C-alpha cells in the first residue's frame, strides 16, 4: 500500500510533522449594512481574485523546538490516536533549519496572497530559538472557527536515501477525523502538485508510487483541520541541489509563488 511505505521511509529519515493555535476572530456578524468601501475590499475583482478568502499557512516546526524537548514530546490527541506535540524538523547538511525555510516561504506566500486580496493566518507568529510549538493539534485546528477556506502546511524533508530529491504533497485519507474535508484536501493536493510541476519542481523520487502525492492518517495537522488541507514537503533538505534551492532567497520565492499558484487555482480556478 502506498500509504504505509512512505510513512515508514519518512519515519526512518527522521522527518517530522508539525503543528499551532490561538484565538481567531470571528467573521463579522453582518449587523451593519455594508458600505461602499467595505464592499470594495471584500468582493473579488480582476486584480484581487481572492478577496474575501481566508488562507491558513502553517510554517512547519518552530526554530526553538530542539531546546524544549520535554514540551514538544508531550503527547497530544490527533483525532485517531496520540503523537508528539511537535518535532525539531530537519536541516540541510550545512545546518540551515527547516523551521527557517518554512518561515521564509510562509512570509513570501503571505505577501502574494494579500496582494491577491486574501486574508492570511499564520500558525506561528515568529521564528525564534527562544520559542517552541505550537503543537500539531493546535496547528490542525487553526482556522476552523473562522472558518478559513484552506490550509497549506509547509515542510522540508530529511531523507538520507542516496539521491533522494524532489517535492511531495501529503493529504489525509477518507477516515473519520477528516470525513468532512477529505475530498477538498485531495483536490487541493492535486492543484498544489500541478502548480509545483508547472514551476519546474521535480516530484519526489524516493516515495512509492512516484506521483508526488502521499496519503497519511498519522498527522494531527491534517486530521484536525476541518478545511481542505495539505502538507507540502517542498524538497529534501539533505539533497545538495534541493538544499541549495531551499536555502536561497530566489529558491524560497519560487516555492512561495508555486504554492500560491496552487491555492489560487484551487480557490478560483485561475
Ligand atoms: Zn517538517
């Protein structure tokens, strides 16, 4: 089964998945009649096709997780079992951390999505060695109360398999925790994979199937999210070519632009 082998490979590679939380303001109750100005800021238009949309971006891990082992190893409920609150994430061989990569891509995505009119929620507010978490359960629930339109969780993989490189997109199977969001997540995964491919990124060559998609039931970030949600392993940080791209400003921008393209394509089809 495709779902088991990649999970095993990823576990062997020491890769982690992530998680956040916090109060999310509710949408306006609509008690007041909209004015011309508020209408113009939320209605989709040619220049702002994502106006009125809410996108959650989850920059995987927190830079300080490794300094707070006891906290991030605490067990949390993920809808079908318990896992660690979070993990440290991986890094390139030269020590560039996954947490910093995901944070930078997330910020670049936020700029682009806001320019398209979307409201953006990040699951963590900073990238700091003094901080830890949030846990995967909180990351999974973030945006549920808004409700947000979709969630993209950004990661980098850490496989030591010889020559392993490329991206893959993970979504949760049709199981009880995600019965409400499974179809949307699968469609978002396909949209994201297509956008990454159009941007010139190669599909991961080290997963069974080789189609750039993976289905996993063991990730709280996916299980507890009530909206279409994907986790993107943008590349393998232990691969020299992927690592160079993932630790360069131009590479980070390419990833961000591709992921935004996937969001846009999913939400408005263009
Ligand atoms: Zn990760």
